[in-house]
């Protein structure tokens, strides 16, 4: 048995960027893309079988485009092209022209060449060998976006990503990629497992794929035949099958060889696409890699995604082909799941990040809870201050990394403060306070947000209409929030909070807040944004601490004395030299604040209390 494998490989590459905002970019830009693509066809030993030089092929593409101010249009009225800039798009780049593989030298020879060692029509005396080829493609991408309206130019955006794609061609041909079911369809002809013992062969000499080719060559009625795979297009399928049958069963030894009339032929398309979900998150390889890939190897060309909204683009409510439309092309998972993305951020314009106060450039936050308005670096989500906990498997399917789970953000509540000095935290309420009156003092007057029902529309996708409310003393809502906090505390070890992060597990502070009023059932999907849901923790965090220490203020008064005039006894006798009167020479007053806190030690002390002098001052003279 002699084999001939003929293969050809081409590649297409494109890079596009998108202005996901509704308005055109107002300043002049320089858009630059640099791509280095390295390709090699290797075998299982790591030997480069193509290129013939044994050195991977290296392709460099550079694109630099200057965009005048206000000409990079926004994404309003998306019709499939608005807002997109294609930096480069190449098609049918020939990596390997149709060539014959030679097993003797482990490389490819272009068709029509007689340079194959031991070549007549086939490479002989090589026995059966399966195609042992793996296509390796490494892409190194650098993307720069400069604001050229200022001097020197300012960097607006930068991406630096390296990605490697490996495709085992033998596995893909045999259906190991999920393209075909086992032993069925075109994949059966590339099955390289040893054939069972039968009248044609002995085990290990031929493969199941070769036997499937022989069987189809004998079957004139097989639907797998076509002119593209027939070795004898001048003959009919039936004649070719009959002649092959005669050759295999005839005792005539005059014809010592015959080519199988049916030759498997397959085109495979490997689609490696790297897409962004949230346009704000595009800096790491994990940001552009789908954690739920479907089979990338298909027998038909994949549809192009160029100048179209990414399939992975899934803000609140899902991908919409037209901004403002309620429709999406496919119903996405987690479409209205506020544990993985911010509610009512349906496109980039709806982000509401903290900004400087008018007329200032300080960028200082009004309170510690404002950290909840900062983008956390995962798709469509700011720092997470809500109570629902996303399933870790769901989170991986959404973000591709379990280590970025949103509840990790809760710990930030203990790290940030807006207090300018230690005195600023003296009036904070201890989280372990159990007295309703104390909590009422902290909660009363807090400005919360609620939906101005019926200020929502489930079809028009208008911005939410929110109303300010102030927590009233002794209100049922205040008591509901207080009880929710106490419920969390009673579930802690020793009934004590040890950090602010645990407070955020109370649903009453976010999704179960009595002020949200999410009725009817779809109101939460269309009427409440992230600012409303996280309003209570945003306002409350700066007012609390986990300290549970007692403080004592100690005042001290002291005087210095000296003998008064003529107060010393000078008469001889037992009282000689005695001072009978003093006058005040000086006086001082001091104030000290002592804090009594629990001692943390592994050695039993005499007392379990530490006394810390928080402050000490000498009082001014009246």
C-alpha cells in the first residue's frame, strides 16, 4: 500500500476597533495597529515540516490611520458599520500551496514537482503513516490610539496581547474536534486507529480510515462520491467501483497496482476570533477570549464578524443590533443578572463614573462608598457592593477567571476611607452596636433612591426615572434595614462583626432594600440602575467601623508650691524650720483619652485588656 497526502493552507487576518459611544470622537486621533503572525506546521516530535527551511514563517502587518476630529462616528443607529474602523483585512494568504507530503524527508513538495525522494507516482516503501501535523500560529498584537490634537501626543488607549493557536490537523480531520460524530461522515476516512483483522489486512498495518476508503471505492451507491474526490472522473462511479472490485478479487496478476477510485477530500476552516464583551475591558488575553468556545473547526467558511457587533457583546439586556432596540439576535445567558453585570448599563453611554466636582480637578470621592462607581475590570460591572453571590461556574462562563469574582470587592470596604485624620473617625458607629436608637441616629436622613413609578418602560429602554427619599426616624423601613443588619451579625462567630465586608452580605442594604419597590416583576430589569441598588452601602460605609473599644477621658490638675513669706518657724524648738504656709508658684491641667481594647496574644496575660493613650494634651492657661 502506498499513500499520498496533498495539503494546502491559507490564512485570513483582520483587525477592527469600535467607537461604542453614541457621539463621534471630538479630537483628532492616530490609530495604529501592529501584528506579527508566526506560522509553522510541526509534527509530534516538534520538527517543523513546513516551511521547508524548518524555520517558522513570519508575517508583519502595520496599519497607521490618521482620523480627523469628529470623523470617527459613534454607534448611534447601528446598521452594521457605524463606529467601526478596520485597520487591516487580508484574505487567502498562502502559507502552504497545494503540496504533496513526503514522509522520507518529513516535508512538503509542491504539486507537479518530481523532486519527491523515491518518487514515481507515489512515494513507495514508506508503509502506512497517518498525517502527523499540527498547525501552530502565534499572533502578537500591539494597538495604540493617540490624541494628536495636543503636543506631545497623548496616549488614549493601548493593547498588547500575545496569543497562540494550535490545531492538530489529524484530529480535526478525524472528527476529534467535534466536527463529526465518531465513525460517521467525512471523518471516518481520516480515522487512524489500527484496523481489525480481516481478509484485507493484518492489525496495525492499515487504519480504519483506509479501509473506509476502500469500502466506499467498492460502493457505487455511496453518497460520499463526487467529481472532486474521484480519481477517474472520465469514468462513471459505477464503472470505477466495478473495476476496483475486479482488481481486488481477480487472480489475474498482470495488473499489480491500482489507485483507489474514491479519494477523500476535505476542506476545514479553523476560525480563531478574539472579541471583546465590554468595550471597557480589552487589555488582557482573557478579556478577548470566549470562555465558552464552540467548535472552531467547521467544514464551511465561518460567517464574517467584521463591521458587526461582537457576538460576545452582552451588556444589560443582551446584544442589540440597533441601539435602543429591545431585540437581540440570540437570547444571551445572564441577560438580567445583576450578580455579574451592572443593571441598566445597556451601552457605553450609560456608564456613570465618578468625576471631579464642577470647577475642580481633585477627583476626590465624596464618601468611601463611591468606590462602587469605579469599573472593576470585568465585563459590564463596577466594584460590587451588592449581596447576591454569583455561582462560581456561572462566573467563569461569564468572565473566564474565577479569581475575579465580584464578592472579592467586599474587602475593599475595609481598605478605603475619606477620613482626613484619626479624629474624623471618632464619631463613627460601631458595626457591632445592637441598639436600635444608635442605628437610627446613623441611618436617619440618609438619601436613598427609588424608582419614580411608573417612570420605567419595558420596551422603549428609556433612562430610569429615580426619586430621592430620606430615611425617616422610627420608620418601618429603618427598622427593616436595622433588623437585616442584626440578622447578619447573629450569624457571625461570637455574634460579632470583624470587618465591614461582611455587612455587604445583608440583602436589605441592596437588592432587598425597602426603598427599591421593584414591582411589577419586570420593574427591576428596566427601572433601577446600579446607583439605586447600591445607594445604601454607598452612603453608609463612611459612617461605620468595626471597632468595639471603650474610651475614657481623664483630666488631671496639678500645682507647684513654694513657702509663703515669713512662713518658716525660726524659733528654736521642735518646730524649727517648719513651713506653716505655702503659696502657689504654678499650676497645670492635662487631658488624656484612653482606649481600652481587647488584647490579641497567644500567651495568657494578667489582663485581656490593652490600654492605649490615644491623645494627650496640656490644657491652656485660663
